[in-house]
């Protein structure tokens, strides 16, 4: 797959999925603390989301950052627009803004970024498109 | 390896009117709280971009991670 095809696949995946997280590793086996924390917050909101592991090919990250103008991972997108990385998502989660931005019901109880994620079915895999 | 003071100075120099509090335990991972009038009217993503652009190319390198919190001053 050429760099352009990777870029097109990323753009398509972001357009096709309301909530998509580009992360290191997978939701069940995150490979970085920031990715793990972001997954934990999405799971706490009990909202379905698509996750893309950027680690298998360094070009995924390269093309993603070129599109988003955002240097770090994870990156959360809602309806094709970058919501933010781990810091912004954490801030928005704690203020309740993340739920409203993503259009989901806020979780019951105090909003504190969870350390350990609750169990949830695995998200739809779209890894094949990016291979 | 940059010190917390260097990171603070660079942010404050690059963004007019910015005030930065920077902490680091190891001079590789940094945590910064930045207040700037320049953030007014910008989304959080745009605010963070302004700060991250100061360290273009160094994020992931000399600066392994930059934890950011931005506020409009």
C-alpha cells in the first residue's frame, strides 16, 4: 500500500466512523499509558467506537499526523474532526464535555478518568484496510 | 535535554503574552500549564497546536512527552 493509499484509508475510516480512536495497541491490549487512559474514558462513556492500531506500520502514524496536524498518539476523532489527544480528552471527560461532544449520555457518578477500563465487547476491526 | 525553565521560556517567547508553568521529573517528560490571551476564541485542539508547534520535531525525540493544559488568560 502506498503512502497515499494509507492516507486515503485513514481519511475514509475517519469519515465512515462517528467515533474513531487512533492508538498504540488495541483497546484490549493498549501499548501505551496514554492510549490506555483514552480507551478507559471511552469505555466509561459506554459508547461504541472504532480503534485503529497505528503500530503495525510507521506510515500510518506519519500520514495520520499529516492529516490531523497533531504530532502525538492517541488521537480521537468525532465525525471526521479531531477532538484531541489524551490531555484534551481527559479534560473534557472530567468536565462532562466529552459526553456531549460525542453525543452520548454522561456516565452516572463522579467523572474521574478511570485508571482501569471496564469490560466491553471489542470494537469493530478495520485494521485490514490499513494493511 | 531541555530543562523545565528552557521549555517555559520557549513557550513564553513563542506565544506572546503566554504564561507557562512547566514541570519535569526527568527532563524528557514534561507537564505544562499554559495561560495565554492568544488562546481566546480558539478550540482546545487549536490551543494545544499553538504550544506543540513550538517544539515541532522535538516531540517524541528530545521531548518524549508534553502533557498540556491550556487556559485563556
